[in-house]
């Protein structure tokens, strides 16, 4: 009878090993990019290694529908705008792709949220922007043009 390794010792060594935190940074970023943005931020609870991983995601998708509570649309809008503002403010590193899917006019008409987000993105090496909104006639088009080549330091 072999007493060298008991099932308890084998289970314990597998449990003690943190395989997910040892993943390459690029793979962790890819995993986060596949999650809804709120859940990606929630991965900070997984381990110390994952605590700030969300803050360097390279592809961002903000969906207003992820903040719908079903009760108060205005409150949902405020939560969505506040979350997006804070996320972009705390983001660290390049943002290669930014997607925004919302029907809320408030982000454009009050407080200039979209203007501020475009300015933040232009400073983060952005390569692709996708905006899916239902903006009404009262909206003035953004008057700023962003050249992705200039933002990356390319010569004309």
C-alpha cells in the first residue's frame, strides 16, 4: 500500500495553485474584453493579481442596457454616466477600441459627457470608435475632429 501521497495532499496542492492569476497579461485582457464591462470590473475580487487588471483593458464596450433596473430610467442613466466617467478616468493604458451603445440623450445634451469621453479617448491611442445611439434632432454634431494617426505620433 502506497502511503507516499494521500488524496488530501494532492487536492490541497491543486487548490493552493492559482492558475488563473498566472495567465499572461494579454490573455487576461482578452478574457475581460469578452465580459460585460460591469462584470469585468467585478473580476477585481478574484485575487490581488486581478485587482486592477480591468483598468488596463484595451477594448471597451459600454451598454446602457447593462444598467437598466426596470424602475427609474433617469436613475439608470445617472448610474451609467457615472460608471462610464469613472471607468475612463481610472483607466490606465491604451484603449484600442471603444464601443458605446445607448439610447440616452443625456450623455450628449447635459454635461457634455460624449465630448469629454472623446477627449479622453483621443489621449489613449484609440484606433476604433463605435457609437450606437438614438440621438434626436436637438443634437449638435461634435465639432472636434480626431486624427488617430496624429494621436499616435505618425507623420503626415
